[in-house]
C-alpha cells in the first residue's frame, strides 16, 4: 500500500518457485532470527495456551511453526509449496513431534482454508498475496469466536527489501490501511507493534534497515 492508502502492487509479479528454494531456505541466519523475533512478539501480544488449535499460513519450512508448537495444543503448517512442506515434514519426523502437521493448500487454485482454529498466524506471506481483503475474510471465517489473527510482514519498503521482486505484489504495507482492512473483515481489538528489524543491502548496494510489524486482531466471542 502506498502512503495514500492504496495497495502498492507489482503488476508484473509472477509466482515464485519456492519448491526450488526450499532445501536451502534455513541457511540464512537472518530468516531464523526473524522467525524467533516474530514468535516472541506473538507471545507478548496473545495469550498462548496449551489447549489452542493453531494454523500457520504460508509456513514455509516451519521456522515460526516450530517456535509456537510447544506453546499450543496443535499447529498446522499450511503452504502452497510442496518443497517447503517436505522440509518441514522432515523436521517433524526428526524431532518426533506429535502436535505438528502439514497441509498443502493453494487458495489461488480453489482450495478452501480449514476452519475452527483458535489462532492463525502468518509471517512474511501477505506481500505475496495479491488480494488482501478476501484472504482476511477467509481468515475471519476460519477462526473460532474469541480467537486471534496474527499477521507479520514488512512496513513500506519501496520494493527494496527483495533483491528480486518476482512474486511480490505489495512493497510493504501501511499499517493504518491494513488495520482498516482487518476491521473491514470483522476483527476487533486490532493492534500493531514492531516485531523485528532487519538491516540488509538493497539492490542499489547501500545498507538499509527494514522493519517488520506484527498486527493482531480478535474475532469477537459474541459472533
């Protein structure tokens, strides 16, 4: 979204081949640190309980999924990349985890988001989704009354965070506009905080600090 509140879309964005990137995904320490930072931010903003059924949308190799797993009853890692889910499944097997499962799901291909979760989380996935409103509507329907949505993504970045913007539809988000999108979907008690900071070189060569927010909302227990 731009500063006037319009979605800032990369109209030439094409689907990125995450299957091809899956094997080496965890080799970047910054990604691991970012997931850890987001997990800590979620724990500060939401009361995690061991009776919670959770879903991690766009889970990738499960860096956030596995951080949350010990704090909830169960968590489902959802992704459209079979390669990413294969890496997560291997981790689950190695660690002998019984409360983590994977689900291959492609919303653009017509798949339906499962429902009745107490918590839905997603990190660094929203900017790869072209239509944000319909996705938030689906999240709302999939969350149990009283449950929470936690979305983590980039603040406005001018398209400089990624070295290649293939598959990127939004060059970061204006928090105020995204808060309104949460409200339009029906979420209440909406809040946001800075979850992580990342310093990296831009495609122009100079280093720049990027901030990653966490936005939370609750589906009213009265609904």
